[in-house]
């Protein structure tokens, strides 16, 4: 436990006049960019009470944590969502309110923040086009007379449309914080006070039902398949962190067309030889459950592609950035067959030998899949 006094002193130093920085001028995703560098690390205390900061095994074997460039995130989000929103209507009763978007390995939330901003801009533009005087519950005029979405409408869109999962509990909390900051972005104390008094609601929504911690690739059937639950120690169960999608998001999987409308993100790239060193049980389970894993060696991102497809509804779309090695490598054959047989391939942006990530040599592409074929 930490006493209130040191926390109070830390918080005070974040604000004027003690802080030299004006945090209100920073965009919401800056936090994600900062925290992305720390999410891959853990603090350990040795028996001699010496503190060390170490990289998590999965991060060390993957070569580090790399923030997806903004232009890549923006392109994937816009290319995926623009087609889903064609012909849709805004509002609580509009068809756009039913669109469900998920990042199954959300990290610090960069893809979800851009997706959320895209939806905010789309709704505002549709309301203004239809006549702002008709949408007084959704719009208000900000400084300079520009039309802005009300806090109530921004919260509605966030809770209706945005979902995320990550196996790292710290990443989940950073994603939640970044999205909540996006809700408050552009608001002043005066605008918040007037809106809260009008709608009688709390300023920030509860995101516990939208952003969750768990292993996107493993559900509770894992224990039945291996029939080894009694052999798993507490640390192993914590690491595996089985996650049931249908139970976690009943609002997504209980309808006539169950599943997400969009799966977006940058799944982890980890060769299975590296994963075996700290997660050998999962490696064998993936081979047993996922067609994309095949029988030999594979990379974890191919499993995320198959999982992403399984999360989509019959009209859903998937947009990922991932290594293009599976186009030609032997381990990519099962995934190529899966995509070809389902006629899922929509678009590919191939970067060849051009490097997208700073400080990492990874040959990548953007791939867009359409569940409807």
C-alpha cells in the first residue's frame, strides 16, 4: 500500500505551476506510445531485496515491443470501417450502432483509439449533414461555432462499438485509460458541467464490459482438451489465462448474426521455437485446435488470423498488419489454404523489403479479409 501523501505530491507535480508540461495539449494516444515501452517489462525483487527491471519472456523472444506507426493504424482502420459503414445510419437506433469492432491483441489500444475517433468523426458528419438542429441531444456548438458530439453521445458510441482483449492486464488498463481520455478530449470544465447537469450522468463510462484481460487464442475448452487441469500450478494457469469470447461478450454473440463486424490489429509475431521455451503447453494446444498452426513449426500471427476469422460474423471484415512470409513459407500453407477455401481474401498491401517498424527488421504486409467471401 502507498500512503496518500506521496501520491498527492506526484499528482500535484503533473499540473501547473509545478509541471513544466501542458498535458491537455497532448493527444490521447501519446500515453499508449509511452506505456508501450513499459508494458513489456516486469519489476523483480530478488531474495536480497535487489530490484531489477526485466523484459517479459514473450517480449524478449519477440525482439521487443514496437509501436505500430500511426499511418499504418489509420489506413487499416479506415479501409476496414469505411466499407462497413456504407449505407448505415447514425444514432442510438441507427444501423451503425450495431457495428462491433474488436482488437484481440489490443496492447495499449492504438487501433481502438483510431477506430473510436473514426466513428466519432463519422457520426458528427452525418448529424451535421442531416441538420444539426435535429440532433440537439447528440451535438453542441463549441468555441468558434463548430459542431461537436456531446459527451453522452461519445460514451454511447464507445460502449456500443469498441471492444478489446489483451493477455497483459497492464495493457488492458492502459487501453481503458486512453479511451477514457479520448472521451474527454476537447471538453472543458464548463462544457462537461453543462452536459452532466442536462443528462444527469457520470462523466466517464465503465469499460469493464468492453475491454477485457485474457488469452484470445485459448478458451476454457483448453482444460478439457488436455485433461491436465490438476497438473497446472497456479503460475501456469495465470499465464495461460483462458478466455471465453461468448461468455465475455454476450452482447456480441447472442444475436441472429453472432460475431464482430470488424477485427483489426497487429497480432504478435513469435516463432513457435521461441514460444516453446516458456509456453510449451500452449504450443501443442494451438497445433491441435487451429488449422493454421499445421503440424510443424509456425508463427503465432497465423493463429491470430484464424482466430480473427472465427470471431467475425457472416459479413465481418478483418484488417491486420503482419509478416508476409506466410505467402511463400511452408508453415504458411495451412493458412493460405484456409483463406483460399473460404474465399476470404479482399485486399493486400505488400511492402516488400521496405521496413515499417523503427528499430526492427520485419518484412510486413497489410491483409484484409472478408468473411462473406
